[in-house]
């Protein structure tokens, strides 16, 4: 699957359009995370078969042993979206970590987690999450997933409902797959992803492309650091995304656009659907689908565009915390 160049006129137009459309919303955002409150975690590896899962922790947790369940509130596990990594949650986790223990992981072929064994299907990702929980001896957690990560988390909850106390879907990819209207506009979706992926021949080219990304333009320094963590330097000094083109195409074409393989009947725990003002699931029938299948579904609106954890992290963190504590 070919992406348009990151400096293509269509890419520039789309990101500029979203940026201008969402700027008026900023007056409703609940402020920035003060730099002194930003907690940059020290990553560590959680061993799973054929590799390790890069893991980050906030809130009185130190290494694998310190994360194991010993009473108190269930751990809150944050799962990132496509092309991202666990550090995208730094702003949200810094807020949530003041009152609970928070974990975030790099999914396979993202951030610091390698390919592992198998592919990038929902069953593969489901197995990663189960093994990761087992290694940490976490019987039940609160789980939060954004975008593609939301679809992954809902699939996990359908397969292992006993392991999820409460579930938060942050502007998720719907379990029934992308809406037919959005599938027909896949060129626009590919154009939106282009400056997030590269490759970039130099640091200067990387910086120029990043400055055009709608949700990154006005982001805090910690979000820029998180974005930089997606890339690895090649032998020629260029920058390549941790997720290779083949892996990206597989997720985009076979996971995002297709229905989830599992029935949602087992999902009986409370579920929060937190949608952005400019949402990736804007159609009413997408919400009705979840309302008909999830008996304890709660709806929340969070000001911002799809990348809520970047543009309105405090607003998103407060929405998540209120739901988890209700």
C-alpha cells in the first residue's frame, strides 16, 4: 500500500484543514500538563514467548515485581493506536498516576517491542496482552485503548471478560470495521498517516514533516518526545518508523477495515465510549451498533480531535478517572 509523500499538497491540505477546524476547540481544553507534573517513565521489558514487551509504569511501581497485584485499585492499562507507542500516554498517565498505578505497553512492532512470534492479527495481539498480564500476575485490570488500540482492547474483553473490570474506548476503530464511507475515502486516510510514517532522509526532513501534523503542531514537549520514539536511525542517517510498511499495510487493510472475529456478547463489564469532537467514528449507526451489543455502555464527549491524548490530555484523563471511580 503506497502512501503519498509526506510533503504532498493533499497531505498538507488535510492536516492544515484539521488544524484550523479544531483550533477553536482549544478554549474548551482543560489546560496543559505542567512540565513539573510530567512523569517520563523508565521503560523495562516484560518477557513473553519469543521476545519482550516494552512496558512503562506510573504511580508507585518499580519493575516487574512492583507491578504485581497486591490489593488496592486495579491497575489501569493504556493501549496505544496505530503508528504510536506507549509514550503517547505520558500526559494522561501523569495525571492518572497521582491516584492509581498505571501501565502502558508498546504493542508488537511498535516503539521498543519487536516483531515477536506470529503476525499482527487481533488473535496475535490478544495473546500478547494475555501473556503480558500473566507474567505480571495481574488477574484483572481496567483497560483503556485508543483508536486501533480500542479495537484491540474490545477484542480482548470479548475473549477474556474476567480479566477486565472496566473498559474505556477512546475514539476507537469500531469492531465492525471502518464505515463504508471511510473505506471509500481510504486515500484521504493514507494521506493523513503519511507524515507520521516517513521514511525521512534527515533530521531536518523529519522535523519539517512533524511540524505539519495537525495534532502535533501545538503539542507539549513530552508529546514531541513520544513521537520521536517511533523512529530508528538507519545506516545512512535517515529515520524509519519502527512499524515497517508491510506491517502498517496489514493493520490498515486487514484489521482496521474488517470486522472483529469475536462476538461481543461476553462484554458485560461497564464500558465507556469517549468520542472526540472531530471523531474517527462520526456516524450515528456506529454508536448504535455498540449500544445494541454492550448492555453497560456509557457515552462521553471530549473536546478535541482524534488524538485526544495529545491535544486535550487533562480533559481525557479526567473523563477516564471519573468513569473508573464511578
